[in-house]
C-alpha cells in the first residue's frame, strides 16, 4: 500500500531565504527531533544537484540505528526538489519539497511524502499504531522548529 503524507506550512521568509535553508541537507538536523539521533555521514557540497547522494544515520524506531541513503532526483531552484530513499527503513520513500512565494516575506512550503512500508502488506498492521504516529511526531516537530527558526517579523 502506498501512503501519502502531505503537510503545508507558511514560512515568514523570502523565497531566497527558504531555498537557501531547505535545500541545504546540513540543516535537516535542525528540524529533526533530537530523539531520532539524526546524523549526516557524507560530506556535502554547498549546492544541491540532481544525482547527489546523501548518507545519514537515524534511529527511527526502538532506538535502532539505521543507515539512510537518499538521492536528490529533481531540482528546480528555488521552487522544488525531490529526495528518494535508496537505502533505509522504507520500501519506498519519495519526498517532494515545494516552495511557493505568497509575498516578498512569506512562502508556502509543502512536503509531500509517498512511502511504502517494508514487508507490506504484513507491516500495514503496525502503520496506524507505530509508523503514522511517528511520522506525525516528526513533521509536527519540524513545523515547530521552522516557526522558531523563521519567527514572524515585527514591522
């Protein structure tokens, strides 16, 4: 079964600021819950490009550390990029990041994740009990972290 997780958030920043932050994989740890022990393993260039491979270590469930390798498969700066898991805990992980300017100081950010659990359909039993709540927690934390990093501007 293919699951879809979609989250939208308004970010109080310019398109350029948003792109610079969200397209830099080194910033992922700033918006990932600390209990996931998220670590970038590979060295990274300063500019994202199609075909770029990024290796992480993460503890998604039960404290088990897992390797996660993603490939940046699409880049349309400053509006859109896609990362896809090549090695990791999911059978399929396709994460679209879309940025749309609402004004000079506000951007709508959309995360769209298509994923398939390993050992599906058997693993579908744990999806509502373990996986869906964990993903909700991760993206709720991300929303709060982005709000802290890009607070409303005073005028």
